[in-house]
């Protein structure tokens, strides 16, 4: 794929021009901060500390974009590849775990190989499905890095103004929070690495051969892989969007990454399941199986992505656009199965406008 610099060359140029323009404002704020510092009294020691602070702020003012880009490249190249848990290569990880757990060190007879044909077929099907999931994860990661760079470059462009505020004692905390949020965005790959460790745990569950010893037909092993496939597919899509936001919250407010991710995943899974069922029920009225499956799948993807970003269930728009009255699980009319009544009301308002 094309790089960010190739896709948005003019954007980078304008951000650099804005950064250069705001440097003048930053130096003026340095002067204002020094004047207010002197007016409130000072000692040789405090003056020396103030000068050191101005020296550090000047270095940040000039070198922050370069330092940030180097850190981002280092994290992007080393975190996921260093751990070996890149979600885009989830099928490779699955096959590697299968080889490790299948190699018991003892020779296998032809009878053992023939008796394991069912499990072998299941593993091939799961590998193909994981390859498609990995491709979608690769697509999401590419655009996630694009959004990260957009946020960072806009942050770099405005950073002289906020760094200048750090020279004024009453406004120092504003600039500090701004830099913390920038560092939080830089650490997005760390969030993907944390989420990928959970992915690795799900793959360990999928490749556990224990059930083969109790069920020679491979039924339970197939069920185990099916459940694991559903979990890992949802988790990869959900965590690719939510993990960066969680790791940024961890850095800026001290939240626990594990609890934030798990709680968000449970909430997102429930909303996704409800939206998928609702969209499938709406599309089933057409009597066309492909339409039903397509509507349910689209609702699932939209709901997973939107709940991961913390914006409700976007898949509800498929249900809302059906024109059918919403019902809850208890059948009361007027209740929205996804809880997103605002979507339905907005679409109904637009319909009245044009019809």
C-alpha cells in the first residue's frame, strides 16, 4: 500500500507551515512567562530552574515532530513484530501453534493420520477463515496508522502554542496535558500489542488437542474451533479500534488496560449480537437468504466498529431504515432492540421531509 506521505503530501506541508508560524507565538509566550516570573520575585536558584525549563521547552518546540516520528516508527516496527503477535498474520500464528501442539515427539502411524482427517479438515477451514480475518485486520491497521499520523501531525502543528503556555506558570498544566495526550497517541501500537496477547490466548484455546482424546469423531473439537474462530474474529476487529483509545486513557488517566478492554468487549459483543439478530430478522422479511445474511453481517461489522470506538451501535441504522416498529425482547412496541432510538427518529424525520 501507499505510504502516508504519498497519500497526503499537501497535508504534511500545511502542518509544517502552521508549526513554523506558531513558533513566533511560542517565543512571545516565553517572554510573557519570563516577565510574569520576574514580577513575582525570584532567587538565583529559581531563575536558573526557569532558564533550564525554557531550554527544554525550546528543544521540544523545535524537535518535537522529529522525535515523535522516530518514536512512532520504532513502536510501529518493533512492538507487534517483536512480540510475533501481529493480528494481520493470525492464520500464521494458528498454524504455528498447531505444529507445536501436534508434535508430541512420537512417531505417528497411518492409522493415527487417517483417524485425524476430520480434525485436519476443520483446521484447514479455520485457517482459511483466519486468513480472511487477518486480511481485514491488516486493512484496519493500515487506516488506523493513517488516522494516528493525522492526529499526530495536527498535534505537532498546534504544539508551539501549547508548549508556549507551559512557560506561563498558571497555564503550565494545559500544555502538560496536551503533551501527555500526544504521547498517548504515539503509544497506540502498545495497545494493539496488549490486544494481540489476548488473541494469542484465544488461539491457544482453539489449538488445544485435549478434546480429541475424548471424542474421536472430532465434533467437540470442531465446536471448540468454531467458538474460538468467532471469538478471535470479533476480538481482532473490536480491539483494533478500541485498543488505541484504551492505551491512551491508560497513559493519561491511569486506567487499567485489561479491565477497559474486557468490559468494552463484553458490552460490544452484546450490542453486536442484538443488532445482528435485529438486522437479520428485518432482512428475513424479504425471503432472500443472501439479503438476510448480508444485512446481518453488515450490521455486525458496523456495530462492532462503532461500539469499539465508544459511539453506540451504528448497525442499528439497518434496523431503523426498515420502517418496521421496533420491539424489545418482551415485545413492547416503541423499544429499540439496540437502544439507539435517535437513529430511527432521525431517519423517520428525513423520510417525512422528502415524501
